[in-house]
C-alpha cells in the first residue's frame, strides 16, 4: 500500500469514540439534533444508536446502554419520557390517526 493511501485510510474512521466505554463504537454517532426539544442546535451531540425512546444522547447515560440491565433501561426510558413531555406538553395528547 502506498504511503499516501495509507495515511488517508488511517485518518478517516467510520466509528466514533464513545466516552462511556473509552473506545470506538459502531453505535455511536454525532449529530446536532436535540431529541428533548425536537430541534437542531449549533452544538453537536454524541448519540447512541442502541437506545430507543425519547433521549438518545450519550451524555445523558450513566453507563453504556449495552451494559445496562433491562430494568435499568426501562427506568431510564420512563424517566426520559417524563422529561420529554415536561419540555413538550403539546405532544403529550397528540390525536392518533385512524385509517379506514
């Protein structure tokens, strides 16, 4: 492999280093989307692709989602759901669409 090609390959990585595991993770991604306010910011956040629910930002987690027990995951989701609706009360009782 030529030296220039090798340098380009090493500098670009598909994976981002997750601060929770202090290692590169395939589930970690970066975006300026703030899921709690449903808007984009000028700040970039790290998001975990394994989290389902209202809050996906890595900085809101105490430890890696994959290392959490199901009970811890459920507690986290419930807490973040309550926080989301506190920030976005208009989304709490959204009318559902019925298809005939």
